[in-house]
C-alpha cells in the first residue's frame, strides 16, 4: 500500500503562491491540523545549521509552521541536539549562540528554542527497541518527552549515508551525543598509504586519538582506536584524501544502526508526527559542515507527509530526476534519472536507509505524489 506525499513546487506569480503560503497549504492538505491538540507539547525538530553553513531550512519558513500549530492551541518548542564532533554546536551554550547567529530566535520563529539533550547532552532517555543492533537507544530527553513532533529536514547529500532527510533527522538528530557515538562507532577512519604527514588531521581530532609517527622519510598519521569517537573530523579535514572508511563492511552497518535510532525516536508518537522535507539548496554535504557547497541540482520544492520513508523516497526520486549541475561537486551522473548522491559519494548507497527503515515497519517506499 502506498502513502501520500504532498508536493509544492517553487513557482510563484502572486502572494498566494509564496513559500509561506505553500507551507500552510501543505499543512492543511496533509491533514496535520488533526495531529495537534491543546494538551500537546510539540517538538519542532530542525537543524540550526553549523556556524558558516547557510543551507539549513530558514527560520522564516519555520515560523509559518509554528503559527499553524498554534492555531490548535498546542504548546511547542523549536529544537535540535548537540553534536558528537567538536564544532559550534557541541554544547547547549555554543549551540544556542550558533542558532541565534543563524537567525533562529523567539522573535523570528515564534516559539522558545530548546537544546533537547541539555547543556552537555546529559538529558537522555533510554528507549527500548529490541532491534538487530540495539536493544535500547539513547534519545534526547526533551524530544522523548514531547507528545508529538514536526520534523523539518533539509534534503541534501551526506558523505556516510548518501543523503540526509527525515530519517536521518530522526536518527542522528534526535540522539544524545552518546547515542550519536553508538551509531558512528562501527565506522572508524583508516589512514591510507598516501598520507604525507602534514598533521592537519592531528589538529582536527577532538580526542587526541591521532598520533604522528616517524617513518624513514618523515611522518605519517596513525589512529589510536581506543580513544577515537568516530566523529570523522579527521576525514573532513584531510586535504590529501588520505583518510578513508571501510565502505563495503562498516558503512552498511552504520546505516542500519542509524535507522534503528530513527525507530527509537518515533517511540510512542508514531501517529503524531508531521514531516516536511525542503528540496532547496541541495548541497553534497549535510548542514553540520561549516560551509555550504554549490548545489548539485536546481531547487525543487517542499514535501509533506506523515510517513518518513515515503517522504525520503519521494525526495530522493525527485532529486535524481533532475539534471545535475556541472559547477558542483558532481563529477558523474549528470543526466536526469542518474543517482546524484552516488555521483558525489560513490561508496555509499542511500537507498539502504529506505530499505531498512521499511523493513522495521517505519513506513513504505511506495508513495503517491500529490502535487498542490
Ligand atoms: S591530514 Fe591527511 S595527509 Fe595530513 S597527516 Fe592526516 S591523514 Fe596524512
Ligand atoms: S581519529 Fe578522526 S574520527 Fe577518531 S576521534 Fe579523532 S578526528 Fe574523530
């Protein structure tokens, strides 16, 4: 059986067709009004964007959603969780400062900002899931306690999971730092033979897990796996592409572990979640990187659904149906129908997310696209 995914393109010739009104129409058409009651505490799960990134979903768009939820009298907060890597959102203080710098503030979004896992990610709720990789998962306390959610995702590429959308927003986005580490730790970095000993990775490692070893002709990097937290800062920092992961064995496991966390984030509110995917600024990387690379395809539109698998499948198909941009990270798969995510991250198959999430019963890859 298919599930409905509502789609608004980005063409506008009047105020009735501006993006805000498109969001309001999607909300109404998808029947989300029925999801929220005055008793609800609704978590509007966004990505506040790393400092230096500007491709996250604009707080101005979030305001339209907040105002719609308010119509039903529900109380809500706009939220995200602290990051595993040591960037500008690793604790609640720097995270809120970054959020405000990126335009998220009560005066803009119309609701309080809360970092759902607390000051240093100590606010955690253990959720029992009894799946293949995890019996229990570590979900941010305030997300676990919320009675319903609106999951707002910027759909884009991701170096380790192919793409990031609603499912990844639930998985990594709703986990505490310890939960993020649980998902990541099966995929540790490997130093390759072309390491030139420049030590850039050494400086990037938050846990001092990289040591520079003397060899006959200079230095090479080496990793102490006991202290590595698999944050992948080193891989991102190496300009020589000398750090890799085991794409064949570790990455499929990582993707499955992520989906089990997504399953845990839904716990108790499976029928009380609205999903919005924004197919704009479709960059090759996620919004955790402190830059925004040129998009791989043109802006497409906004999707809404109550099924995270269906909305991510539809988003994936819509991106791949576009012609790729030559002035982007894409170096192949430019034609319509070719996989743009594999065009930049060849080692990972993003469809594995969809397949595994469907297998766990989180939704269906069969969807009916309803154009507004
Ligand atoms: S940044 Fe890359 S090339 Fe430089 S030491 Fe680290 S692994 Fe080697
Ligand atoms: S070695 Fe790399 S992946 Fe491991 S903790 Fe250091 S920066 Fe992160």
